[in-house]
C-alpha cells in the first residue's frame, strides 16, 4: 500500500475538475447553483437527487481502486479495477446487465507475480471484444488484455517501456473505432520518458489492425524535440465528412513543470499520417480529457488551468479541422480532474448525437454535469459523492461512460473511495426509487417477476422498464376477494413502468368483491348478472353495489323438455335488481315442462303444448268432421294414448305424443216404400190422362173452327 499511496500523491498533484459554469457561455441561460469551492452537497441517491444510491462494485477486505468503465454493444456495462492481493496489484473485471444496479461475472484481467496498474477500458461496438490497456510494473511493459465475454482475458504485448531512448512509460489510454464493422481499429496511447528525466518525454500511439493481437507504433509525438509531452488522452470519431479520425490531446512544455501547452495531434487516415500538433490552450496545467461526438458534429476538451481548482473547456464545431478549438469558458473553483463521455457508447450508429457527460473532482467530492454537443445547453451540476466518501480526486480513480436505456442516453459512473476504511469501487447512475403498493394495503403484486406482498420498493436505473403486474382476483379474509381496478399511472393490470429520476409510488387500487352465489332448482340452468351469463351454480365476485339479475325463460335441455322460470328465493321478478353489500346467496326455481304433441289428419285438434311435469294434460278432436267432401268419424287415439273417446287426457311425466285416427261412415241398406211407390204411379197415370185429354180437346176445337169442305 505504500507504493499505492505515493502514486496517489503524484496523481492528485496532476488532477483537474469540472464544475461551475459562467452561465452565459454559448447561449446557455441556466445559472449554475452557487457552490463555494471545496463545498459539498448530497450524495447520489439521497432524496431528491435523481441518482441511485451508491452501488458496491468491488472491495472490502482488499483495496480496490483505479476503476474504468465501458459499454458493450448489447448494453451491458464492463468495469475493470486494480485489486491489491498479497501486496500485488491485479486487474479484475465485472459485468452488469441491469444498468449497473448489480455486478457479477468477475474475471481476472491480469494477475501474476508482478503488479498491473493504470487500467484503461474500451469495447469494440461491432464485435463486442473488450480491451484493457495497462502497465505491468515489474516487466515495465504496456499490455492490452482481450476478452470476448468480459470474463476470460488474454494478454497482448504492446511495448517494452525500457529500450532504445526510453526508460519508462505510463498512463496508457485506449480507444476503438465504431463505424468500420469488422475492420474497426484499436489505438493505445501513453507517455514514454526518455532516459531518466521526467522533463523529456514523448507521446506514443500504437495501433492494432487485427483486433488487439499485434500492435504497431504509428506516432511518436515529441520524438524530434526535447521537452515534456505527457498525460495523453485519445478519442476516435467518424466525421460528418465520412472520415475516421484519431485524436490525441496532451500537455507539452520545456519541462514537466512548464508543460502547460495543450496540444492536439490527429490523423485523417487511421494513423498512417498525422497532422499538428496544434495548440488549443496555454493553461493546460492538469491532465486533459477529450470527448468526440459520436455523430461527428463536435469535439470537447477540458483541462485544469492551474489557477486554483478551475476547469477550462475548449470546443470545436468543425472536427474536420481539429486545430480550430475555441475557448468555451471556465468553470471556477471546483476541481482538478475531468473525464468526458459522449452519447453513443457501445453503438455502431454514427448518427447518434446529443450530449457530452462530464465527471469531475470537486474536492473532496465528485460532480457531474452535461453539455449539449452543439454547446447551446449546459446542465446543472449534481453531486455524485460528497466529502463523506473520502474521495481522493486522483484522475484515475473515477470514470464515466454512457448507456442507452428507455430511448435515452444516461451517464454510468464508477469511482473508488475509502469512506469505509479501505478503498472500494462504487457505481451510480441517474435513477429513482419506485414503490409499488396496493389499496387496500397488504395485497400481492408481481414486480419484474418477483411476487410478494406489497409494498415492493427498489431503486432502478433511469430508463429501465419495470414490469408491474397486479394479479386479480385475490382472496382476502372474511370470505371476500379483491378485484383489480386501476393503476395510479393508468396502466393495464400488467404493464411496463419506465423509470425516471423522481422517486415515485405506483399504486394498484383493488375493489373489495363479495360473492354473489346463485343456485337453481334444477341445477345447471343459465342466469345473467349484469350482462354476464353463467351456468348454475355460479358465483360472481362483485364490489358492493346494485346489479341486474335475470333468469332467462324458457330454457331448453333435450327435445321435448324445457325449464320455465317459476320464482326467486327473494320473491322478486324474473328480471330484477339485486343489491350486494356482503356475501349473498340466491336460488332460482324452474318448472320442468314436457311437450305434448297432438296431431290429427282431419279436423282441428286441441291440447298441443307444454305442461308442467306431473300434471294431466287434456286433448280432443271432434267426433265427426267433414273433410274433402267426405264425412269422417273419430276412431280413436294412437301413440301415447289408446283412448277411444274424442276428448281424453294424459299424465305428463315426460314428452308425450298422441295421434287421432278416423274412419268413413258405413252405407244404409235399400228398402221398398209401397205408399210412395203407389203415389208415384198414380201421379204418373194422372199426368198421362191430362196430356191425352188436352190433345183431344185441342183437336175438337180445331175441327169446330174449320168451314165444311165440298158443299155447293
């Protein structure tokens, strides 16, 4: 630990911070909070801060420090840190798949009989391969560990720090291209000391064209001139012009103490040739940080001015010419060291733009703010950790990346502090505490698959979608049930709740439901409650209230049998309103009815219809009918009756059918009526006599009227 503390002493002296904004820089109108230098605010996760409480990543017994963090293509977060073990410093990794709220899948990045320090982490957004650049102290080498799963790591040699004109090297940083698919190149930068003088050092850049397997020196900035070239930071950017640029910023001066010139050198051909160095500041007294907008729209550089804990920031709205930085202003009085992460980490999409996220020491704490990539907006300063965190402020003891959650980009922050007596690694991100509760209280909810009695409360990363489900119905005490009515956010019974940055209670309201049980005699009949049809026996769970209840009638069962409403046990009408204030039971009675079918081929039969079971049903036909010009006499009944009487009856103990049968009347015998016959004969003779008399009379009259013939 003695070595580690001395390292901290050197790095604290070389740190810088971001904080107070002048308030009117580049059109920003929002005034920052007036915080005195060295002041403190609430820790992240305190009520109203909009940040999750500090999440423990690593450490406890062993000292852990120098964390680095990066975003994988699938949204997972990778973290790497130094872990002191038996007096040696190993590098350990972990992964989070829930926005940093929990960490696991630990892996040994580098561990041997020597100490490995200064880890810098990057992930290829296309392949998902993770790269950790670090310094192996005993071998005095810069190496890069490679992993395709964030757990198993393979070392790759970059350079020996001793050899030729060089006697030492330090502070490796790493960056990976994001817009060239399987051809993404990886860049590692470091400063390398010539001889044994800290006042004579160069900035070196190595490139890998095969995903970290081998490395080639592509830049020695300072190799042709004496002086200090120190503390490089590297970024890559796909420009608006479609050009992939590698950008390296560092401090330069005749000596280490005089290294206050902020320089940038860049390559437009992926490290084949380099332009610059160009001067962007003459007051770069602390390690610089660089951010390159993912969409190629701008560049942002920050550094400590050396005039107390002030941070100066520089911007370039034309990254095709990285020599065109302009002074953005000074954030005064709050720090020494900064880190920058633009939106888009882990993504291959070169169109993503938005914000830069800045993290800075705010002795003795840690602060965050965001700046729009067009520099027209600046966010408020927010405490991530205050003085209670015992934060050292060393620029390698905190790191930041961005992560897409819920359609937005959010900062993901890690740091090391020793507020529990030993250095440990912590994490935070914007988020909120969500409490899922019920009314009435004490009912069961299911939150992200965890089913238990409410309230269920937890802290979630902002942008996280939390699945809330209100199972319904739920049995309660005293023979009641609870039926889901609504969520306070208006969601469906099962729906996703998007986490913001404000603590919130989401309430599921249930109605107390009472059993309304309906029986029927006989059983198995249909009843309708409030438009819902069920078959008895049926139990409806309903809130207290008045409901329409109906017994449809008649209801069929089999051919020739039906059921007709008779009565309700409450004495009300077949269709009526029932009021429920507690457990309610009703019985509806139906009469069983059978069909009597009466048929007759002649005449009109009566008695056809439905009759209650057990009753006697009458039926009848006329005794004689005229039909079709004939006379028919009733002959008797067939089928379920053998009665010979036209009017009969039958007991209805099931479906019944009767048919009338008929016959024609018998012919009468022929008899002689002598009186009638004699009368007819006399009448005939009289008619003949009358005819003869009339003819004789006619002849006599004709003769009398004629003159005599032959008289002279």
